[in-house]
C-alpha cells in the first residue's frame, strides 16, 4: 500500500536577528536582541523613548555597525536585497519647497518606481495636494509623504520608526488605516516602533517589548490578548475585610488594594458572586465592575 509523506512547508522569516548587540563607547544600547518577523506580520517594537528601538532598526539595516550579532533578511545575512525594503527612520526626508508629486519624481531617480507614482499618491492619500509645497503639509501629511517615498521601490518589508509620534487623532487614524491597507491589500510586512502602546495595539499582530536595549518579551497579538485579562474593581466600606473574605475564593496573589479600591485579577470569579459574598458578610459595596488591562498597563507592569 502506497503511503503519502506529509509535506511540511518551511517558512523563512522576513527578518530574523540573533543576539544583536551594540555598544556606544562603554554604554551597551542593544543587549543580545533576537527577534523573528514572519511574512504578513505587523511587528510592533514597543519601548519607552531611549529604549533602543531606533538603534535596533539602524543596526538591522546596516546604518550603524552592530558590535556583535547577526541579521538575516529572507534567510540571507545582512541587508543584501535592499530593493525589497522600504524605511522611514526618525524623520521623513523630502524637499520642502516641492510638491508631493515632485518629491516622488525626484526620489524615483534614486529608488526607481517612477511608473508607480500615481498609484502611490492615491494609496497614501496625497493625490489631490496639487502644487502645494511639502513644507506646508500637516505633520500627518508629511509622515504619509515619507511613507510614499519608502514605497517607491515596491517593498515587501516596510520599517517605520515612530510613524505616529506627534500626530493628532486624525493623523494617527490616517497612518493606521494606511498601514492596514498596505498589509492587507499589498501584502507588505511591517516593523513599527512606537511608545504609543494602545495605538500600536490596534494594528500589530506581534509585539516585541524592549527596555534598556533588552528584548524582555516577544508575543503574538493573540497571546497578549490572553495576558491582558479582565480585572474586577471593587469599592467597599471595608477593603481589609473584603480582601480577607475573597482570599477564601481566589489566590491571595490575585487580590490587591490599589488606592481606595480592591482589584481582583481573576476572570473566573463573577461580579454577582463577589457581591453576594460581601453583602452576606456585612460589607457595604459601593461599586463593582470589570476593567480590561490595556496594552499600556501590561507594558508598564513589565518595565515600570
């Protein structure tokens, strides 16, 4: 009887770093950072200002030389095929006294993609800006122009450093919608750094938490959602007695007094049951409600 062997498809990561380390003098700015970005990911690199996010991106791209460690793009060491990569690091580069179209025409002489200018302007929402000079654009428009320039070579990977930093809510939404469009419709993989955690949480499929140059956790969006569990917030007239009573039903490590509230980190214990327990034991309950731990809450718990 003929048997069929199961064929396992080997997926090569778009980007993989192994123990990437960078010293500036005696100061270690990256400490053995190893990440994996797969095709189709929107990888959110999250950290406070000065955590090492920009240094990491520059070291990956060869803009600065790492002290040690390795970087692989599509399995090849270092940035060997830059035509597949678009970048916007630190600030968008453009000519302020030229229009969006004129900027793209100029940069297309360097990166190619002149035949794609109309499509790119439509994608980033700058097709109707006419002869308006880029220096008169809003901050959100400038960011979109920077992304447009990065799209000229039709990249498969787009690396964006703090693309929503300083934007108003409208600008943030525009950049978020653009990232999702490029990811879903153009199959562009992203690495995006940010300290605006909840905003990045709306688009990212995978997260890397970095602090003082150390990657402290790498987690998928699904795994992070499971970790950002609901917590129950209770306001009573006797928090000490409340904690003592609930400790009979929940692990004491999951109950804390925060300011004037008792917080229970246990999704299994229902508010109705808690209220019944407390009332039957003579504790006055002023309020009881669920509150979901945000991405920002989770990160702060990780790094302080």
